[in-house]
């Protein structure tokens, strides 16, 4: 009788519906670096990382594909895979919680605190529901030094992450953190931590800093809908996401889409922060006109990679325009029909794996074009592109090289409010117009979830400048300064203006002491026209990302 009962119990467990983990995994999660490593090796057919974040269930499916090739993995890749298989519950995982639930009752305030168990404030899981509440915390020390002085700063950050899925159709995610400078130089923190530059409290109000990202996602069969504020990446590349990146703060948006095994279409309509019309920049007296963006992207995913078509239109100074709410439309034609007031941009991107171990990734963004003046240096032929080559032919190493170029006046618009920016920062490329960059990346996978990373880059930028009489010489190097028809020439020359050459080098390594507690070391060298800065960052954090 006992044997029959055990067989019946096993049958029920095996035939119970497996919960679909609908929520997104933020783009800062280290699993994406591992997926790029495995994508390059050729273990992920009909797959691409050109549109992020992915859902937790998509990452699970990708890890399972990799696991099907376990016999081809070396020891370090296999160890990293096993870490992620445990984290994403492909294999059995032990949990420890502060507050008990009917599914978890191992107390974290015990020897479990320093174990490799997954740790939560609260965790509940059954066949239809998942609830996770996790603590977040970090402390970072930065030492910066150049030829004249040494500076340092220490800052801390605390928060909570709340995520899960309901009834196999609704995913949710909320992360909120608050931090402050503990001691030292605020300017050094701003210089070395780009995310702090996105925070109004820290930059404009000289206060502490807080961040919040959240989303809800409804999904059934092939259809999905998303509402939220989260960091999104779009565009194929190694270091560059020309269409959407983390250069600017995340913005609120609603998306709907259709997704199949080898095709996806997504439409997004979002709300951007415009630049203030006049001071002050913050507070109840700040005058920030309305600004919106509509985005859509078609993508096909054959076994060897992905090809996508992307379109974007930015409009402002009015309410939500119904013309741009139609999910199946051509924005460029609509923009013309609406009296040419808005800023429409389109692009193509591709990920190509000619054979296992080699990938080519690139994007082309077309801001504006006069076909009859192609090749003449006409100012309004505005475009940007990047192409990268990454090889994973050595057992535990990836080597990538990428070139990116942004033509003069790209991203600008005759109405400054319609620049491709959110809250004064470009939301696509981190390169300014009239710039290019050549970069080299090296990743070494040694068996932990964090590879050793080295990035070297050389940037050139032609900057607008003022002559001896105080007159602005505009060469198309500032996205917020369009061409002045009565003063600036029609013909532009790439990298004209005040030349700024930048050499940038970053060496980064991380190690998980025990599950949840990580240490990171980062060295950053930067030379702008022979003016050099160096910084060493030490980060201790109780979180993955």
C-alpha cells in the first residue's frame, strides 16, 4: 500500500502543471553574460540577446538548451551552468526564509545564513503561484587618483526585491532601493558610477539617492502585454545598444506583442522626461512639457541568429496622439501626415552565427536621409551604426572587437524637445553625435557566475566650441543643438570641431563568497586628451545585480 501511495504521489507531482515564470529578469543580472558566452558557442538556436530583458521562463529554456550540450562544455562552463541551474530551479534548490510559508520553513537566521541556500525574507511556491521577497544591500568604496590628488568616497544602499507569477499568466516585479554617501567626495561617485548621474535627488538636490523599477506582464499563449518602468536594451552589439540602452534613466511604458518560437513583434508607447523649458529644473515650478515615444520592432529568429527591423517616433507639446497608438503602422509616413512635427527614426539589426564559436552583431540607425545627397556630406543625412565580432574559440575565453560610429547631428531635431533623449540623456547610444569608438573585450570564464572582464576602448569626438569672439561653432557634436539654418553650413565633416580623444580601460572581477554575498573589484583608467584619471572600486553586496 505504501509503495502504491508513493507511486501515486510521484505521478501527481510529475503531471502537475509547471508554473510559468512570467516576470522579467533585469538586464543587470550576470546570467546575460553567460548566455552571450553560450550563444557565441552555438548552443542557443533561434535565440538572440538583441532585445532585453528576457522572462525568467525564457532564461530557464535557454539554460536547458545549454544543458543538452553538457558533454561539450569544459569544467569552468559546466560549473557556471550548475550555479544558474540551481538559482533558476532547473535542479532542486534549498531555500532559507525569515518568515515561514507553507512551502518553505528553513530559518535563515541560523547556519543557513552563510550557506549556499537561496535566501529570502519570504518565499512561497506551488503549481500556480510564486512569491519572492528578497533583501538587497551593498556598500562600495571608491579611490580615485590622478597626478595631483587622491580622493575617496564610501556609499551604501539598501532595498528590497519583490517578484513572482500568478496563475501562470501574470508576472510582476518591484525593486526599490535607497542609498546615501557615508563619507568622502560626492563628485568622485558621480564620475565613476553612471547610474548616480541618472538620479535627480543626488545630482540636482545634493541629497541621497533612490531607485525603483517595476513591471507587470500578462501573457497567454502567443500574446502578451507589459506595463512598467524598467531598463530596456534594444539593438545588436557587444557594448552598444543603439536603439535603447541604460545610458538614460528607465522610462514608463506600455507594450503589447506577439511571440512565437522564431518570430516576435512588440509595440511600445512610453512617457519621456523632456528638458525644462526654463529654470528651475525640479520642483513644483519646473516647466517640463509632455513628451512621448512610440517604438515597434519586428524580429525573425532563424537557427543562426536574428534579423530585426525597428522604428521609433518622438513627439511632444501635446497629449497622447492616437495616430501613434496603432500597433501596426509605419511611423515615418504617419509623421509626415501629421505635418512633420515629430522625430521619426528607424533601424535594422542583425545577429549572425556563421558557425559555432563565432558571432557577428550589428545595428544601423537611420535618423534622416536625402537620397540625392548621399555621399556629399549633407548635414541632414544622419545615421549611426555599430558592428561587432565576438569569438569563443578558446576553452574558457571570449574575445570581442566592435566599432561604432555616430554621424554629425544624429539624434538632433529642429524642436529640441524631440531629441532622442530621456531626462537630458540619450536613451540609445552613449556616444554623442560626431563620434566613433573602437573597443576590445576579453572575458575569462573560470567557474564562478562572474567572469573576469577586460574592456579597452578608444573614442574620438568632434565637439562644438566657441571661437575667440564667443561665437558658437556648431559641427553637429551636441544632440541638443540642431543646425542653425542662417549660420551653419549644409556640408559637415566627420570629427570636425574641437577634437577629444579618449582612451578608456576597465578591468573587473567578482566572486560569490556564499549564495547572495558577492565581492567585486573594478579598476578604471581614463585619459581624455592626456588628462588621466584612475579609480579602484571595491563593492560588497548582498544581491546578484
